[in-house]
């Protein structure tokens, strides 16, 4: 069975066509960006080749049609007929307390996802747009939804409740939900296999570090705590998202005339590494700025490392230790120069690193810790699309 994996954002579509009958081989993948603007961008990769073009992409339906046309194109395609697509797996940001595992799409599921839109207002409309578009273009093909929050449904009340009146949770569902669950689950299992153990026997701290970043404390196969909260704003400093901030600051800004719309734009799009540095949000650019003596880039670099280090220590205390500390995501896998300051001076926590194994290592599954380290520290490449394809395959074949 060939499964089309979709990750639809508000103005983008990421996709992969995965052949489950051939060891989950990725036949093609690509990205559509700037959907709804005057001119969009389309990148399609297959068989080691790449196709790029600029063209209008007015909406997600148009975007999906572009994807399907490319997959069946005589020159850049990888299938001869759309009937070869057996199912579609959709990544959905927020499942609230309704969805604790992946499921097949039907009208009820769509209505339930819509009812949770207030919990992820920037992500859910795009997620739903992808589902609607596939229903329109390939109406007979089964679809699944895989939720970023599902893995964190095991959080205990002491981890998911906020220090607000309990009625806020009962009435409005205000609580920590966590995100990146698809990635955290995948890399935790993979890291355990790297050291020849079962993840259900371990305490694991998973650092998914990228433009969006979160850390999860995973205790014997279950998410115990995580840095992201009700929304994807809380926790670590991110590319353009603020991370932890005193809520009193937001009240003060509202008193200064900032509206909720102003604050939403600032917290999601203008903060984090970008807001601190002034013009950079890619960690490679932040590092280059620091090395060139840019004071604000240095602040951003150091703040990111400090916050990750802080949460690692906190989660070790919460779980009463840690067997595996892992790094994944765009920064976690590739920015060895960021892993170094995070991991330096951590011997007090039983974390000993062979930095010759860390420095200049990018995009590899590798053990960084010394043989006598109490905590095994590893870099693990993530593959969220594989998890989505795998979950979808299980759902449509059971």
C-alpha cells in the first residue's frame, strides 16, 4: 500500500508518498509554501532529483491538486495512477482531551477537530483544509488523523494542571497538552533500541529542538511531563516563539494598548531567537552572528542553551534520574555547536560526554556519552512522516 502523508499548515503543505509494501520507502516528498499569496513556491523531490517552480497556489485544494499532478507526471512522477494511493495520513496539531490516539476520518471526527480549533488557532484550519481538499480531490480514499498531542495524554494531573482556578480547566479545558508527541514517541523507542534496551524499562528525556522546540520527560514508555503547554508557545525559546514568559508581562502590555491580536502576532511570529537577535531565527545564523561579535545573537544563543539545560535538570529531578538523554529535530540533530554548551558541565548529573563524538556530527544516529557515563546521551534522527504512515497503515488494514 502506498500512503500519502500530509502535514498542512496555514500557508504550507509538506508531503511524502510512502510505499509501505517496500520497507516504508519514501517514493517522493515535497513542500508547497506561500499558499494564498500572489505567488507560491513548489519543491518536489524524487529518486535523488529535485523540481522547483514558482506558481500561484490560491488555496489548499489547489495545492493538493499540484501535489497529485506531480506524483503522476510522466517526467517527475513516481506513480502512473492516483488509484495507487491507498490512504492519506494527516498530521493534526491538537487533539485536546478527545483524541488520545490516531483514528480514521469521518464526519464526527472532523466536527470534533473543529471544536478544538480554539486550542490551536494557527494550526487547525490548515490541518482541516488538507482533509477537506483530499476529500474533494480523492473522495474514495480513506484518511487518518495523527495527533501531535496524543502521546502526552498520559500526563498526570500534577503535570498538566496550571495554577489557575480549577474551574478554568473544567469549563474551558485550560491545561497542558504538549506537542511534538509523534516525534518524541518515535525517537524514544529508537534511542532505546540503539542501546539494546526496551523503552518501557527506561527513563528518557527527549529534546526535540528545531524552529519549534520542546522537551519531554518519558517515564517507562509514558509521557510524564513536557515543556509545551495548552498551546505551542510555552517552554523553550524557539525560532520566533517566546517560550516561557511572565503572564504579568502580557497583562502590562494589554494595559499599554496591545490587543490580543497584537500579542498573538508578537508571541508567535516576532519573539524567540528572532525577537532577541533582531533579524535571525536559524541557529546557524545565530551562531555566525555570535562568532562575529553580534551581542544580541550571543544573547539568543546563550539563552537557548541555558533553557534546554535547565529543563533537562528539572526533568531528571522529577523522574528521579535519567537513563537516556536524546537530541533530535533540526537543531538537535545538526547543530552540534549548540549541543556542546547544553552538555558542558553536566557531570554533576551523571552526564559525561565525549565531545570528539559530538563536534561536527550532523544528521547521524550516534552515542555521545562516555562508557562510564550514568546517562547515555544520543543523537537520534526523527521521522514523523514514517510514524504517520505507519499509524495510517495499521488503521486501514486492521
